[in-house]
């Protein structure tokens, strides 16, 4: 049963990490769009009002992405609480486990390596 719990926790952690990365990537993309839009407007000597509605919508999108970022960070904390309640050892990125592994999981340390 312990191995099934660890496997399930890893699956959740992997998907959580994928979602966090996707949100971060979307934030970067939105910031780059904002920069490109402002630069393009300046490069063609366009008025400040050109594209303003679209840029405003981009700003709303960025705000929504930050809200999603905050929400997934809170979810991350919630998943950590579940992990601790189930006595599953916490994990760093990759295959490296955090210090303070409960004794019943100590045998796992020998099979892991830093990447």
C-alpha cells in the first residue's frame, strides 16, 4: 500500500508541477506580448490609443494569470498538507528527496540521485 501511495503522490506532484510551469509560461508569453505591442506601436510612430482596447484585454489576461498563479500556489500548499497527513516524504525537484525522511522511507534514499 505504501508504494501505491507514493506512486499516486508522484503522479499528482508531476501534474501539479506541469500546471505551475504552464501558468508561468503563460505569464512570460503575456509579458512578451505586452512588450511587443508597445514596441510595435512605438516603432511605427502610432498614437497611444492605437490598440488600446486590445492591450487592455491583455492586461486583464495577465491579472487572471496572476490569480491562477496565486490559486495554484495555495493548492500546492493544500496538496503538501495531504501528503504530510498520508506520511509520504516530501520531494524536491527531480529525484532528490528532502531531508528528514521518516524512518519507514529511509530505504528509498539509496535509490535516488541528484540530477
